């Protein structure tokens, strides 16, 4: 496994026009970004995720609304709340992730270290447990 999940506070620049939050690869983000995707038109209380990655790092940012996120590395389960676009959760490979939007209209942006590759996904709990205990 490649580390623990970490909540990262992004630098924020504010002026009379509003605010700008940012992350940079090699500074706040411990991986190079290869893909961005976002979840939207979500219904409050309807779970997403429910999988882990073998190699892909992810950085989850609630762009609007609030999300409850549960991470599991095979030995420790942790709960997180994402509710501000200036904070993001780094999820290294080898963590099972489930997220639940807590508000209607919530939007989640995900920065990923890899392009989409179905072979990188662990979509069953049994395969995930086998993977983390064989690493």
C-alpha cells in the first residue's frame, strides 16, 4: 500500500472578486494528474464509489454541497466530510472508497493519477481484501 488518506487544505487567494483555491502536482498533490472527472446531478443519500484502485491515486473535492466519505485500507476504516472547495481528500491506491452526497445538487471533482483502466479497479470487497492482504 502507498500511504494513508489525507485531508489537504489548498492555498486560497481572495480579493473583492471572490476566492481561488489551487493545488499543484509535487506540492500539495503527491502525484501527477492524468485525468479529471466530476460527479453531478447527484441525489442526496444515494451512495457512489464502492470500489478501490490498485495503482491510481485520487484527489476528491466537493465543489458544491457536502459529501460523507468512508475509506478503508483493509485494517482501518475512516470517515471524512467534504464540504468546501478549498479542501480535498487524497486517496492513495489500495483504499476502498464509498461516498454519499448529503445535499441535493452536490458536485464532486476527482483528480486522478491514471487514465481510465478497468483492470485497475477492485469492484468487490472480496477482491479488495485479497489484494491488500497480498501486497
